């Protein structure tokens, strides 16, 4: 029995030495890999976002929220239903489990000091690509109708435009907008409209 434990220990040491086994507190070379997220933290873009090597650099961990974002959103406009389906079917970073973000999650990317600069209102030093400042992105958050008996009740959802860093008026779900998928977090239940 002693011999088998020493063999396991030796394999563990060799695995750690050659980088084949990652320690629990893995480090990407850019700081702690995954600190506990907290929505009350305020981090600069350079330290807030971590490109995930284990996801082939296709995922970005947001250390403030604990959400993993697509590094490069797809620039193909889709309806709200198509956007949900596209995120569900996505295998970015070699992983399933993607979803459409809530409006609060999308808005958490907005850097208030970067308004109206003609560039995406994201934190300086962010690692994202394909984020177009003049495009609107879908959220999973349906727009609450002021009048439930209105003809368009339940037919709109919130979206965000990073050029103005503000919510757009609720957009008809049949309008093609852009999609930026996320993993983790709680998301929202989506109605079948």
C-alpha cells in the first residue's frame, strides 16, 4: 500500500512540474484566476477582464460579476428568438452552456466615463473584439408593457447600444439586432413570445 501512494504522489509532482495538472489556485499570468465575484467591486478594464486560455481565448471572465463573456460577439443580426437559439447552440471556447445576457449584465459592461466618445463605452483595456459601437445588442430581458392589453404587450425586449451607453427604447422582438452570449450567472426566465 505504501508503494502505491508514493507512486501517486510522484505522478502528482511530475504533473504539476510539467503543467499537466493545474493547481486549485491556477494563475493565468495576469493575476488570480477566479476571485469571488462581487457586484460592488470596481476594477479597471485591464484587471477586470481575463481572457481564458482554457477556453482557447474565446471566453473572457468578468471578475466583477463572475460572468464569462464571448470574446468576439457574432456580428450577424438576429431576431430575439433567433438570438436565444444562437446562444443555446453556441460552442464557443469548446463549451456549451451559453445564454443571452440580461439587460443588467449588458449594462454592467458600460464604463460611465466613456460616454459618447464614438467608441464602445467599455472600460479602457478591455479584451473584446467585434464590439461595434453603433450596433444594438439584444438582452434576454423582455420589456414590461405599460398597458398589458396593448397590442404589442410582450412583443418587445431591452437592448443596449454601447455608443450611447444607454438603454434603447424597447425593441420589437422581430427586429434583427446583434448577439453577445454569456455563461454563468443567473439569467432570466424567458417567455415564449
